[in-house]
């Protein structure tokens, strides 16, 4: 999961709010394969995961974006 969350965290950590940090922390409890499937679109993203922060994470990887 370091490849998915680690790179995003390295790039975005200083910009995340306390709530977003909490959300990112909850993602660490998800199985790696499941989180990867959500990010790459192989599996539907449940509503509780499909947040603005998750969409930033997905865009970061799928579009090569760094967000502000």
C-alpha cells in the first residue's frame, strides 16, 4: 500500500486537514488489495470511501496530478 497511499501522503500530507488525516488513517485498516482495486477502478468504491479526499487520491494516481 505504500505505493498508493505513501506517495500521496508524501506529496499531500502538509496540506491535509485533521479530518482528512483521520480519513487517510482509516484507509490504512483496509486490505491493500481492496484499496488498490478502489483506486484503479477494478472495484466499485463504497459511498463511505468515495469522498473528496479519495477522489484526490485516485486523481493523483490515475491522472498524475498533485493537488493543492
